[in-house]
C-alpha cells in the first residue's frame, strides 16, 4: 500500500511531503515502494512536484528505482514531457546527495529507453 509520504505526494501536499522527507528515519524509508512498485520519487515525478523531487534526491532516493512497468522516474518524466523534472533528475550529483548519474540506456519492460520516450 501507500505510505504517508506516498499519500502526501499523491494529494499534492507539498509542505507535508517535505516535512516527512526531512524526518525520514533512513534513506531506505524514502525508497519504499507501493503495490505498483512506485517509490515516492516515481509519484513526485508523476504529479510534477519539482520541489519534492529535489528533496527526495537530496535525501538519497534511488533515481534508478523501477516500478511495475520497469520505468525509472526519468522514463516517466520523459514520456510525460516534464522537462523541468528531467533536468532535476539529470543534474550533476551534488556533494550532499552523492548520487550517481542517470543511465540513459536503461530500458523499461517495453524495451524503451528514456531517449525513446
């Protein structure tokens, strides 16, 4: 099911989502999937909440997580035409988050890369 963070994002409650992210007990908590294997980052991309996307990434969310369709958050941003979100996902790793760069050749379960979408 959906966590409190999932629900805050789905309902576009940005201040609550940001508070939950700030209070998260661990990085793993930010990557909890729902029944569709969507992490909070997937949902923040789907609902086009750039401030939440950035906070999740800075908090250590897994940018390579795949949902039940094999989509990463970047697949979703590319498919929906959310260039603002894609730029956040593709931004160079900050020293705070120490994240890795996106794999632009990662394929979803339909065989599509982010560049195909």
